[in-house]
């Protein structure tokens, strides 16, 4: 499927009557998801859902913290040079 930024779009899925979704096979294969794996479900209000493998959550958060720290440092440098 198509790359999106640093991620990838795997297609679409539907929500069943019991709220279940099927994760596309390509995504399951690439993420090495198996039956019984735990996923953390995060959301942005009513706009988006993100599924993160529970055992990968600490690394995911470390990466996010690193990116946010970089952004903060860039903003601080811009603010310092504007003074």
C-alpha cells in the first residue's frame, strides 16, 4: 500500500456488530502480529485510532519523547536567535 509520512496505509476495514475490526494481512505480517497479541488503542478525539503493540509501547514513547525534545530544542534556538 502507500507510504504516509513515516508510516504506511494498509487499506480499509469495517467495524463489526461487536466492535471488532480485522487488521489487514499485510499489516499483520509486517508487524508480526499473532492471535492473542495485546494492542494498546490510542485515539485523537473522534478523528483517529492508533494501535500499538503493547510490548513495543515503551520504545514507541521513547521515540515520541525524542522527537518532541528535538522540536522543543529547535523552537528554543529560533526563539533565542529572534531576541
